């Protein structure tokens, strides 16, 4: 993996971690069960994407 590719993966990891954090914070403020389900799904999707990128390392 080139240094440029590694930087891309590190950047992508940071973005996915940020999205997970935002989803967690949003879940704490939501009361609507349908929205909570959607945000939980988004959080899980970003967790899986993070794992995929991490696996590249």
C-alpha cells in the first residue's frame, strides 16, 4: 500500500468514527422510535464500514 493510499484509509477511518459518534449522540436525543431505528441502522452501517477499512491495514 502506498503512503497516499494509507493516508486515504486513515482519513476514511476518521470519517467513519466521526459518523459513529454523531449517530450515538443523536440517539440520545431522539424519542421517535422510527427515527431511533434509522439512526441505529446508520450507526451499524458505519461500524461495518469502519471495520472494512480497518481490515485493509
